[in-house]
């Protein structure tokens, strides 16, 4: 039978342990990932079956970073999403319980997919300059207002959350190595400039909202279409995989986004 002294000693140790800082464990953060095909992971060729046409991948940067952070991920990003789609279909998942929100959207509003399709045609068959000019007009005149509205809604729904806005890489290094496309050096330069313009408008809207902005441009230089190694798919089969980050590209995105989260 233990002595009274040893029992008192054990009780004292137990009480002391309650006073040691760091014993309690913080709850896992709640992370909501919003956006389009770049955010959902299109290009990685492996998708969560239940995500259907949204094509969400476990190789996407949000999925990777949620694992690294030990966060509870609500993965809402969806292939083809425009700002209006994010507002209507994804935003309801952002609540006051969210600690972290990432959002990547804007490329589809500018019709980037159709622009790439137009510019990939031989010059005598397509109107790349016209398509680029139209996209740039949308980026300059229409997109900022849409983003301002979305970002304000995110802030109102999760005022204490850390919100990270993610930008887009340039698609080209100046070389077209795909047999089925006909991008000229001038067209690739215009398309890269349009990506830069898109980032500038997305970044400005993020800054106005007080959100962080992650710009992937410099990290992807030398690794875009036809790069070495290539982090962005060129013309692919199926076509929907084209001009999106591959598994390595999404991993690079994860490394960029994680510090901001």
C-alpha cells in the first residue's frame, strides 16, 4: 500500500502537469479551397471519382497543403468555374468556421481556353490577335468588378480567416514543340503578356481586399509548355488536360502556396 507521502507527491505532479504550457492541442484548422481547373487539379490525370466533372485531384495543391498543415479540407474548386460559379456554387461552403481560404479564379472569365484554341490554329485559319484583344478587354474592364464582389463576399462570410488568392503562370517558354499546334513566337509572347495582365488585376483586387497573393510566374519560368522539365502540359489527350499544371506543377504550386497559408 502506498504511503501518504507518495500519494501526495503524485497528486502534486499531476496538478503541475496541468500548468505546463503546450499540453493542450489546438484543433485542426478548417481549410476551404475555391476556384477553377487550376485549383481543382486538372492536368494531373487522376481525379476523385465523386467530384465528377469538377475533376478534383488528390494531387492538387490544396489537397497537398491541407495534408501538410493537418487541416480539414473542404475542396470546392471545380473545372470550368468562373467567378459567378464560385459565388453561386462554392462560396456557401465558406463560413465563420473557416480558418483558411484559398481562391484561384479569373482565367475562365477571360475565356482563356478558347483563346488558346484560337491561337493554336495556323495563322491563316485563326485570329489569335483578336482573341487576345478580347480577353485583355475583359480582364481590364469586367474582371476586376467581379473579383471585388467575390472577395468582399468571402470576407463577410469568414472575417477572421486567412485568405490566399492564387495567380496563374505563363504558359510558354518561347518554343512550341507540339506537332498539333501552330503558336508563333509573337503569339506566345502575347499569351504570356495576357497571363501577366490577368495576374496584375487579380493581385490588385486581392490587395484591395487585404488578402495575400501568390504569383507563380517566376517559379514556372523554364518549366512551362516544352520546358525542361515541363510542369505545364502542352497539347494532350484528352484535350482537357492541355495547358494545365501536371503533377509536378501542382507540387510546385503547393510549395508556393503553403507559406502564404
